[in-house]
C-alpha cells in the first residue's frame, strides 16, 4: 500500500497509524449516530457548476456549542465533480469516508450509510479540532487519493436536528437506487467475483469475497462497488477472481477462491465454504453490521446487530459476539454479515437458508421490512414467515423462544439437525 503524505490544515495528526484506535464513550467529547441520533454519509456525483472546490459548510452547531458527553446528529455530504467520475463510483468513494475519518488521531468512525457512528475524542477537542475539520480531511484525502476521477470536492456537515431529517431523505433515496441496481444479478450470472481486503488494516488475515448475492459484511461494499473500485484502482483492495474448479457445489467451495484465500490471508486460511456457516465459513473482520450464531436447542440461527445492545438467545450481546468472532478468523457456527445478506437467495443455502432464522431483534425486522417478507415469499416460506421469527419481546434465551417457535410451527423445528 502506497501512503501519500498530504498536508491537511487540521490541529490533529492524520495517518493510517491511528486507524485502529478506539475511542471509548468516556473519552469522547461528543458522539454522533450509532442509533443514538440521526446520522448519514453520502457521496454524490454532481455537475461542475454545483461544486465549489474546497468549500466546507457546517449547518448547525460547531463543536464549541456541544457540551462534553453530548450526542448530536451528523450528516456528512461529499459532493464530487470529475470528468471521469461515474455514478457507480459513489458507493466506493463513500466507503472511503470510514477510513479517512479514522486516520485522524482522536476520531473514531464505524459502520456506514445511515448507520454511521462517529466519536470525537476529548483530546482532539482540546487541540482545537472542529466539525469543519472533518471536511478538511475528506477534501484533502479524496483529492490526493483519487486525482484521476475527482476534480472538485465540497463537503457539507449537518449537525442541526431539523435540517438533517430533511437531508437524510436524499441519502436514503440514493442508497435504495444503488441497491436496486443489484437486484436481478445472481452469483451464477457473473464470471467474476471480487475480493475485498480493505479491512486488513484492522484484521490482517481477513478477506471478504463479494458477489452479486453476498454484500461485504460491512454492508458497504456490493459487487458493483467492488467492480467499480477495481476500475478506479486496478491494483487496489478489490481484485477480480474467477471461481475455478468447483470442489463442493452445495457448501460453495471453489479451487481458485481457496487459493486466493490462502495467499490473501497470509497463509492462515486454506479453504472457505461460501454457502455455509457451519464448516470453514468466511472470516469476520470487526465491522460487520450483523452477526449470526447457531442456536442448537432451536435447531436454527439467530442474528443480532450492532444497533441492538441487548441480550440475545445465544447468551452473548453483539459486542461480546464481535469480540469472540472478529479479527479475521473462521468461527464455525458464527459469521459476521451485512444486514441485507439476510434477504439474499444465497443466505447460507447449505444450512437451509432463511428458514433457519429463528430470532432477530425487532429493529432488524423493521429495518428490512418488505424486503424480508419478499425474501421469505421467494424462498417459499410464505409472507407470514417473518411473524414466526422470535425477537426480544418473545424472549432472550433459547428456553423462552422454543415454545413460541413450536406454537408458530416455525420450519426450523422440523428441519434436519444443524450439527
Ligand atoms: Fe471490504 Fe469486507 Fe471490510 Fe467491507 S468488511 S470493507 S467488504 S473487507
Ligand atoms: Zn471490516
């Protein structure tokens, strides 16, 4: 990886060395998003006359008006103009916000889109860091890293609680349009899948394989994004792979993918089954949106999300699960995932697919909404399948949810044993 040194006019140090830095709640001056307030980030392709290069605007309070320990909304809007820019590149550039913000000492960023969660540390505040400086970092990094496609950048940072509710509508419409472009593409329909090794700065042996039906587990890198990213930076973190000889069509194991995993994981992972979580599953880094875990008593799997802080029937909260299964190792019976992977026809097909899902937080059911119902119908489970899935209102241990599953005649109860 080439590291370019650019001069960024901010009072904190910027560099990849700070990427893995965590900022605990007690060390944060202010935090944004993460389920505590409205947040989003959006990169938009604009016309030349819509972008004033270098312009940074803060709509709402600056950091001096934010008391220590407070929570504010944050919208990060990056408008880009470039003669070679394409709409397909937006999602790729948007994912870079995560890395660029984390380069700042005293800045912490997780998740993406309208799940984004940011903390500014007390140390950064004391050095005089301002909300506006997020714009300085983004403009400098985007221009230095993508000179071939970006000619002008402007950044708008929204911290006003009324304005953000208006602006987030733009972002949500963009996210759905991007997701819609992927619909109809299947794993089989394309020759080439893509790897993603962006997270190796956090999890050195972690490799994601991104396919039309399997979004990267951060939820932010789709197959189209990976393809666009490879067009922008052919030697970058997203490399095309052809599957090669099929070793196991059911569990989803291919020769070339195994070879890629072996070299890509610094020779720690020899084989990966793409369609099961039970045997040699994909690795998990640390930034997955959701994680699934086997529930042996219920003969099914549960999912929980970063946003759901409560207990779950596997006996662990999201952060405990993330601590156990993250870091780029294979953990049979557990797997990190992007939220939308649940609605994919390739959701752990070798384990029984969506029919295996017996528990998830209410929040996730609501988030996926009609898409989850459509996925259940497509899988032949019926539109009422979602009502058969237990959530925290039914119970948070296996003994409590089993009678519910039996009463609802959840299909997992009568399926083949998972292990
Ligand atoms: Fe790439 Fe996977 Fe990290 Fe997402 S989680 S940035 S797809 S390596
Ligand atoms: Zn990651």
